[in-house]
């Protein structure tokens, strides 16, 4: 039994030899670690908690990158799982008085079951691509309705207030992580650890299998893979990471309201991943943090400006950065666009001249 | 030992009232090598599709190693050792050549709890060791054919179904492929469907002729080539193909 398990782990998670392609990963993790340690000494506590909340959104972006970037499953309702995690944590702590660690487990368990059920019926039935995206949006709207109307549990429109911060008790020693600095270290460490783990998992043979399923699912099936199962597994893992982000969000902010199930936020997640670079793990996290901070700055001037700016950014991203923020590719695309524009102008100029000649 | 590895009885597949495969009986034994030829639309590709689990038969039964394969999906066929080489361009284009091979081998290896076949050995055999780190999308068509064959080899097949393996290969490559197929036959049964009669002749194997969904002749290539009726079916109106 043990031998068999070892063989399977060896097959699926075996890593290629380190090479030049791993430089961004190593540099990125080192830089991340440095930032985690330095930032509390550089900025004031209020700013630190703002960045912390943005980093929680980074975890959400990471979970979505795993699903869309690595396996090519597009959903429009990823915040369903963020909300379920947040509500699970809030209900478990406020209504049932559980300790935060237990509440996180409850939140993850509920989300995992919902994701497994939804994913099983959709993915095993062969629902893919935009059909999957539309159904996932319907699930999000159902969840939103449930959160507003099931008042006895979710508190209706007001949501749940007074959620306790993170504390952990291990063998009599209790660790309070609810202060700005404490929660910063907790959140940042969780995000960095998960980013490193997912990067390593995607670097292994299993990551290649996922990439293969994303590019040519039918061919992968002919290689002996039960592709629906692998997609379901990834869907559940991604939902669990989103739920963890939800738990952290609830614990950090102390409130949960039905607007966590917002379709707007679900679209923003797609934008973060698209701009940060699909399948790069680190890119979407950085994009999510940057966009969330930018959103707060812009919203303080005018609340209507943000959706406008978001739309413009999305359009620009589709036009110039179809692969996300990768400097070299972006430059190539810009140049190509510029050439197309100038060529068209030259062509139309020539056409006018020829018309003139004929006339 | 002589028990057939794969056995099909009264196999039929209809598309909109037309029998693409009509009442085919066949059996493949261990280490058999056979070729199916026939004009366009004879149902060769559909037959390979049904044998590989990609297309469900409309009626009839298909057994592999004594087990009925009815209702089984294509990944279950592959795990049992019925492996199909697709026509040309069906690889994982976004992965490197080596990763294509690793991915192809991993599914079956993990299901059987056996170690992964060494991709470097297969790379040598298919002659792509120089392009191991190249993206599959960058390979020319002929080399993608070799990659497809390599991917099928990584699946540790018991029955290898080759769908037009020589299409797009140069004459020297076709000769190399003939040698490789004879080598593969030491480990598994090989069934090839092919248009290129020169390639079939070079294989020197049992040859079947398919026409309108049925297998109309079974014999050696020489017997088939002598048969007047086959010449009429296969070569059509003129003998323009004969020189081919």
C-alpha cells in the first residue's frame, strides 16, 4: 500500500531539474518573503491593514488563476466560493461560537461540498467553456439571493457583524493574530505559502497534465486520463482556496455582507488574472493587490469612476495584453498594433490617390 | 496463447442510416500485424474509431482480453492497452515534445502503478531527441506524425491502432516507420489503416480490403494485388493509382 502510494506521488509530483525557467519563481518567493518582513516597519498600521485586505483578494486571484489559467475552465461566478467561505466562517464563529481555526475548517468543508456537488453535475455531464461560465454565474446569483433572504442564518442585507479576528491555540499557548501586525503576518504567510505550493504543484508532472487537458481535452482522454475527474479535482481545490480567502476576509474585516457574492467582483477576478498573466500564479496576485489598492484610491474621488476605468482597462488588456503583463510580448503587440494602424492609413491614402488618378 | 486479444463480432456503426461499418467480424491476436486498405469512405477510420472506443458501436460486440468493452469510454480503452495514433495534428501543441511524451505515458503508468517508460528512449526511437525541448506547435507535419507515434508508444499499448501513419512522411521516413512498426510488433499487435499502397507493400503483412463498411478480402498483399475485383473496387475507374 505504502509502496503504491509512493509510486503514485513519484509519478505525479516529480519535478523537472531546476533550470533557467525557475528563476522568476525563486526570485518572486524571495522578494515576497522580504516584503512580508519589511512592510510592517515601513508603513503605518492603517495602510498595512489595507494592503492585507488587498492581499486576501490576491489569494482569490490565485485560486482563480489555478482554475482558469492552468486548466482553462472559465467561470463567471468564482466569488460564490469566496462568499461561502466567508459566511461559513462568520456563522460558525458568531452563531455557534466556534474557535477561528475550527470555523475555517467548517467554512472550507461547506464550500468543498458545494463545489464538489456543482462541479460533479456540470463537469461529469460534459458542460464546458461558456456554458460552464453561464451556469456558474447562475449559481452565484442563487447564492446571493440565499444570503439576502435566509435572514435567520445570514442576517439578510445587513450580513453578520462582530466576527472575531484570528486567534490560534496550540497546546495551551494562545497566539493572537487579530492586531494589524499579527493579521498581516498571518495573511501574508498563508498567501506566500499557498503561492509557493501551487507553483511547485504546477511545475510537476501533474501541472503538465493539467496544461495538456486545457489545450486538448479529447486527446488527453485518449491518453488514459479521466479528464472530468481531474477538472473536478481542480475545481474543488480552487474553490477551497477561494473559501480560505473568504475566511481570512471575514476574520480581518469583522463583517460579512451579501455583496461578497457580487457579480462585479467575479468579473474583476477575471481581469486580475488576465492582466497579471494567465497561469503565472504570481502575476495575478500582484495584479489583484495593485487593482484593489487602486480601486480604493479612485473610489475615494468618485464611486462611478471605478467601473468605467475597469471597463477601459479590460478593453485595453484584451487589445494589447492578451497574455497578460509580460513586458516583451506587450511591446510586440503594441508594435504590431501601431504598424497595423499606420499601414491602414498608408493604404487609405494610396486608395484616395488612385481614385484621384482614375478620375 | 492463441486466444484473440481483441475480438469484434457483428460490429456495426450507422451514421444517419448509412452503415459506415457494416457487420464486421474480426479478431486480433497478440503480435499480429495487419493493414486495412480501401477507397475513401470505405469506413476505415470509423472502424478504428470504434475499436479504440472513440465511437460507440450501434450494435455488435467488442471484447478485449476476454472482457466486454461495451459502454466503456476512450480513457478506459487506453488504460487496458488499446491505444490509437491519431492522424497527424492531434498533439498537445502548447507543450514541449518531451512533455507531450511524459503526459502521454503518465495516465496509463499511474493507472497500472508501473513506472513511466523512459521518454528519452522513445525520443531516440522516433528520432526527435534533437527537438525534445521544442514546442509541439513548432514541429513540421512530418515530425508531428513521429511525435504521435511516440505518444502512442508511451501508453504501453497491447494493441496499437495506427490511423494513416505514413501520411505526410517522406520516402525515407516511411522506410524508417516500417522498421519501427516491425520493432513495435515484438511487444504488441499493430493494426494500420493506410492509403499509401507502397507503404503497405513494404510492411509485408496480412492485408484486408474494406469496401462499403465491410471487409471484403483478407490475404497477403501479393494476393490482394493480384485480385481483379479488388483492383476494380480499390483503384476505381482507371488504373491511375496503380503506379502510386
